[in-house]
C-alpha cells in the first residue's frame, strides 16, 4: 500500500468528504510525530505502538568490498515497538 492508497482508505474509514482532508490529516500526523521525536520524546499510539529515538554508539566496522576498517560515528535512529493489541490482531 502506498501513501495514496492509504489516504483513500483513511478517507473512507473516517467518512471524510474528500481525500484532500485525509491527506492533510496524515501529513499533520507525520509532522507531529517527527517534531516530537526530534525533541527526544517518544510517541505512544494506543493499539499501534511506540515510536522513539535510540542512540547508537560509535563503532569500528569493515567495508565488505575492500576489507578496510572504518569508524562508524554515533548516531540516532528511530525505533518502533508494536503494541500487543496489534500483534494479537495480526496473528488472528
């Protein structure tokens, strides 16, 4: 499913008058989640899961092509933990 299909289904499910409204809501949701994660906050969505930022440590790695050792700097990554409710729904 791509973004367009998601917006269309969301529009029907929420009984919105247009897909334009659904698109604006989706974009706003993504922006709010992104802004909260940038501030270091986690975002919990009941029935879906938890988004949060994790810090990775600096480490030494190897370039698989050349075998050369390289330093990978510390960074941040977004993680998502699926809620137990969603897990149960998917398992049936």
